[in-house]
């Protein structure tokens, strides 16, 4: 459904040329939820805006839903939906009217536009407030209207930019259900997110972008399997540097990284490593605040691939 080869984009600034996207090859299957992750400044927003025809690539090739992104951007626009992070409704607009108007923009007749608007109101559970002004909606209600507007013309692909940012946990889970429903209806969903639990629970496949290039791609399970063993986080108060020197090179530690208030240790077997870590710290007179064992997460994958946590970025 989405395929790019060598897609690139540069911008000129006072400091010179910035290569925002550096020859990205991307492949998204039809009917999947594809997650797109990256720290701030990685180039993912530029990539998303190119795919949505909002900016023109400097080079490379891309097809979306069978249309050539470079040669036929108008055909691409007719086949995609785009939901921006900032939303698409004003306080004075009314959801049902906006849905009809959006459908009409795509050349759908009046009667069919009204039918589609009514169907979207039912599908996204907007009935209780669809005829009130959007200024009276909650954040979750408003976001559901945004997505309904993005798919009212029945696109083959929909791009969702940070669809759950700012929502409470209950609204986030409800939004996940709505996105899965779009996938189950045959739509391809391309979603950017800063929530790693969201990418893990929601996406069929994900890619991680950093410095304008893709540095990882696969299912969440595949990417987590790339990091062998267990992860132990150790809180040592203000003694991070001393603890790092002590544990660096220990036979039971395969890799060590300093965090804000402690260490992240990658080990082959957490159950046997924890007692050895505790004995080493105690023998050196270093404080042990907390120690936790967990399996590798997407944040560990992100850290491995980009050198920093997505939460920190």
C-alpha cells in the first residue's frame, strides 16, 4: 500500500543544509497498522508530510495506494486520509455538518454525504454530541471527530499523526479500538506516536527513524527479540559514576548504560545477576536505592537503535 525507494528531503537554514530525510526505503502492507517512531528532529514529521503530499520530496520514488507520489500527487490525495496532530475542527463547528462538508469536498453527492455522516456518527459513537458545537466536546470526543473526518471519503490509507496525544488513559484505549476497527475494515493505518506502549499494543509492524534514516523495522516482538537476555535497572542515588566503574566489565553484564539516577544493565540471566550486583555494590560501600528486573521493551529497542530513550527525547 505504501512503498518508497530512496526518498529524501533537505532544508536550507542559516547554518547550512539540513538533510531531514536521507534516502528512506519503506514498505507498508495493505490492511496493517504501521507505527512510525522517532525522537524529536529524527525526520519522521518530514517523512509523514511527504507521504501525505504536504511537501514535495527532493528525490527518490514513492507509490501510495497505487498512485505515484511524485507524478500524481492529486491521485494520492484522493486515496488517502490525513489527521493532523493539532486537529481539524474549530470551536464553532458542528460535527455532523463538518462530516457532510468534508465528504462533499471529495465530490460525493449531497444525499450520500449525509448518509456517510450519519454512518460515521454511529461508528465513532458521536450521537450524543454530534449536533452540538465542537467547543463543548472533551478531548477524546474531539479526536474521534478528527478521525471520522479523515476517513469520511473512504480512503485506502489514513495517516494519523499522534492520534492520542493529550488524551486520558480511558480515551486512549477507546481510540485504540477505533483504529483497530479501521484496520479490520480493510484500511491501512500509518500512525506516528510517542507512546511506546501504544506502538507495542496497537501496531502490526513499526519502524524507528533517527537522523533521517530508518534504523529498525519489524514487528514489536521481533525488535524486542533482538535484545537478548534481561534488563536490570539500578538506582544508586548520586553514585552513578562510581557504580558504573565498578560494574563495567563484570562477567555477568553484557552492556551497561548510565541513566539519570542510576544504571541500566543488560544481562544474560537476571535471576543470577541481581545477587551479584547487590553484593558488588555493598562490598564497595555504594548505596542501593532500587533494583528492578524486566524483559526488553520497545524503549530498550529505541535506546539501542538511537542512543537515547524515546521518553527522554
